C-alpha cells in the first residue's frame, strides 16, 4: 500500500490512478479506507483516492506532537491533497465532520465539491438490542429508545 510522509506522520492510502475526475474518500471514526471497498469498484472512469486518516483505524502511529483534533486532521487532509497534486477534487466525507474545516481554514482551493454522507443507516439507529450497540475505545455509545 502506498504511503506518504506528512507533517504529522506517515499515512497509508490507496489510489486507483487514472485521468478521470478525482474523488477523495474519507472514512469515519474508528474506520480506515476499507470502509469504501464496495463503492470504489463501481466507479469506473474516476480516480479514487482513499487516505487512512488518524481517526482510530490507522496502521501507523502519528508524531507525538501531531494535532489530531478535527481541525488538525483536516489540515493533514489538506496537506495530503496538496502533496499528491490533486485538483478539482470531490471530497466525500462519512461520519467524520472535520473535513469541513478545510473551508473555514482557507484550505479548500483544491476542493471543488463536498459530499457529506450520513453515518447512521437503515432503521436501526440507535440500535435497540444491546448486542448490536457499537463500542469504541472500550466505552459504550449511548443508545436510547
């Protein structure tokens, strides 16, 4: 898997390559690029780029002084897009809300479109059965009726 060294550390990414329109897919917490594994094969004619952001499912530790706040990860995403020389990007965000900081931080010059995908799905949110309730970092997510 390709990797790139950025100011906050090294991140892995996938890139389908090609000359088509660029789609950059960002995953949610605590996922990684595999969140989009069933979507990317359906997008013939597009260049799909999938960074593994430091949101819990990343494989490499970030630098000890890395800013992993929403703003910090958004700036890391901006750096990633710039370092790969991507322009006219459609940025697809799921779950993680930090990508919008690219706009407020003045780092959206390379982003032409922003697609926000809801992380809740189907009729099971919040989950009604304890065995289906998500766990993150050992803390149960609050679920109610």
